[in-house]
């Protein structure tokens, strides 16, 4: 599959402070057959000035949207690549070989998705690790326990989106949970877990920037499970929150 192509979608809004790191992170990947699509929500700072000056950005759009997942859906309509990944404007790849590893994984035509590990870092000092999201190979029943793969590390064949749908906007905070559950748990596409750190995420995203936000997000996750008729009980939310606690105590060294 020497002709394998990868599309990276980045959604942003007033991200002038961090978008350059994200753009450079994709541009510096040693895998060459890639495109980078930026979907901006109508920024009022100089985000788009930075985007327009970046020769590595394949295409961009800047207009109001209905939230981060609406913007991601717009990006999904613009891609040309066979493999799709999403990298937020606060995030960047851990090294320059991530897309090469992704391409190697998808050389197996039966693989429909892959994912890896992620670290949360201090927004000002990105060498300081605050939380380690270590994943695991998927097995049936994990989503009922509140598990999901780290979404910025989640790469999927474009055909899967075409067949199984994009982000459900009924879940403004947990559409990534619903989508990965739909792909892996409900439709059981073949996935591969790569036990390596692929993404650094600056702390403070929309779903984890406050106690209120965490609660709202977990209520959405519960509702998503119910929508897909997964047998989740009244302790699902508590279990999901508690499962994150070990991430704060395991802090690997990055090379």
C-alpha cells in the first residue's frame, strides 16, 4: 500500500497561541503522503493569518459552526486521504514518526482503525506531563465500563466514516465517545492498539476543564450507551470518573 494517504483534520477557534505547534507537528512528520485540513470556527484573533501563511496546510475553511464536532464533520467532508486522523489545535504529535507508524499499521487491509497512548501536558511547559492516558487493546464490553481510546490518537479508514456515519451532534461534549463506541463496540470494526505515546495534549479541553463540564460529559456518555442499548447501570458515571484517577499517577518519560 505504497499509495496510502493520510488526512489530518484540525479544528480551531481563537487558537493563535498554539496552532503553529499543531501545524508544525503535522508538517514535520516524515510520512509524506499526507494532507492537513484546518476547520476554523470564525476566529477573531490572528489564527487564520497563521494558517494562511503555512504552506503545509492543504486546505482550510473559516466560518461559524455549531461546536467542535460540527467542525470535525465539516472536515470529514473535505478529506481526500484513505486514513483520517484528528488533531486538535492544542495538541501535537509526540515525535515525527507517528504517521509512519500509522501507515505501517494500515498495511494490513483488514485493519479499520488504530489508536495509541496520549499524555496531557502543562499548557505553558509542554515537557511537563500531568496525566498519562494509557490505553489497551479493545475487547467487547469496555465501553460499558466507561473506557474509550484517546481520540486524538484514533485513526480510521475513510470508508468506515462513509459506512457508519460521522459525529452525532446530539452529544456536544462526548460525540467522540459515542463515535468510537459505535465503531468499535457496536459495529466491531477491527482495530489495533499501538502501545506508544502518539499525542501530547495541553490540559484544559472543553470536556475536562471544570467539574461541571466533567459531569455533563459523563451524563452524555451514559446517554450514548443507553441509545446503543448497552447495559449500563446507575454506577456507570462514578466508575467512568474513577477509572481516570490512575492516569494522574503514571507519568512516563518521553524520549
